[in-house]
């Protein structure tokens, strides 16, 4: 949930405002998404694996900004 919150509440809002700090917030988003993905990947449920994969992709996208 933290990755969704930081990406939606902070990164998207700052991007829409044209913030000069978007690189820093994007790096933080990537770090949080990767940590969430690591946690999800520790569980055996199918939805956890899918969530981990999705969060890793979000993290990768944040690194590109």
C-alpha cells in the first residue's frame, strides 16, 4: 500500500505541478515499490506474486524518470 500512496499522492501530484524535485521523489518511489515487491514475493499466494511483479514494474518505471 505504501507504494501506491507515494506514487499517487506524491509523485503524480508533483509531476502535474512541474516540480523540480521529481527525480528525488521518483527515486523514493522506486525504493518503496521495490521494498513492497520484496515483501509480497515472500508469500505463496498467486495474487501476492502478481502484486510483486507489478510493483517491480512500477519501481522500474520510477527509475526511468
